[in-house]
C-alpha cells in the first residue's frame, strides 16, 4: 500500500454543484452535468473526518441498543411489511424509470420505500467533496490507475456490479451513513436497504473502525454500486 504522500494527490475530490438547484431535486441529474468530481487537496476536511475509534465504537453500541428498543415499539408496523425484491431493476436507466434514487454514501440505487432524502442530502453536503472513485488500480495495486478515474456521479451510478476503488475515508463515512440509515428505519418503522444490515457489512465496518493504523487516504477495499432489495428491519437483521 502506498504512503499518504504517494496517494495524497489522488484522494481529494470536490463536487461543483449548482447552488440554485432546489433542495428537493434529485441530487443526480439526468446527464450528470451538474455534479462533477475534481481532484483538489483539502487538509481541513481531511482532519475533520478523523474520528477516534472509541467514539465510533460507542456510537455503534448506542445504535444497537437503540435498535433493540425501537424494534419493540415498531413490531406491529414491521410485521405488516413485506420485502420488495429487485425494486430498481439492473441498470441506472431502469432504476431511474422506476423512481429509484442513487445514494452516494451507500453507493446504491434505492426505491422510495428505502431511500432517505434527508440523509442523502446531508451526506452530499458534508462529505461529497473528498472522494474519488477508480475502475482499476495500477500494476502493483498500491494506488489508483489515474487513467481509469470516474468523473461524475452519473458515471459512478452506471457501474452496477463493477468493483471500484476509493479511499478508506470513503469507507469510514459510508459506515457512519449506514448506521444512520438503520437507526432512521427503526425509528420510523420503515424498510431499509438489505445490503447494509447483514453481518458481512457489520464486519466490513468493524475492520475499518478497529484498524487504528489505517491511512484514511490510502486505497481501500473494493466498492460495488448495487440495487439491493428493500426489506423490513426484522427481516434484514
């Protein structure tokens, strides 16, 4: 794995977004023209995302306790729900035609029954700028192949099933975003993406949180854009 200096020029992205757009609009435009990824270093932002491991673990613990409590209060609502399988199809075009929205923090297309506009908007506002995605690594797999960089969220959203690469920093914010999704689903008695509640996803986040030596600006594990089922909390967890 390369050093921070080797990777620093690759890891900071900013999104240039039209400030006049209505907050209720889909953050992913039809042609992807208003949200573009650019390389630019941001030390202030990098420092602001370094979360102490114990604090993150505490947040996860509190969330799990909250889920147990909230599920008791929403059991009747949950029991009346059924899973929605393959709600967004298999392509970005099909997903959009079905009313699905692309959530950058989860890297997933989600139907209205699972999509949380408030959380997605907050993620785009707080975390959009630093992340780059690449379709491949270089020959020694220590840093991204700069010729395979993904330039827009529209392009990213069309890579359904492909393995992409970003930094550990993206994975860290993704895990926190997923925790918020689960908590909101439990509190509101609604469905959530089946991709974020299984033990495999928890173990993925555990590896990141417990690795206190990880360079957050280094290339992390692969990321897959997907179109998960939309399931009640008691079926997903």
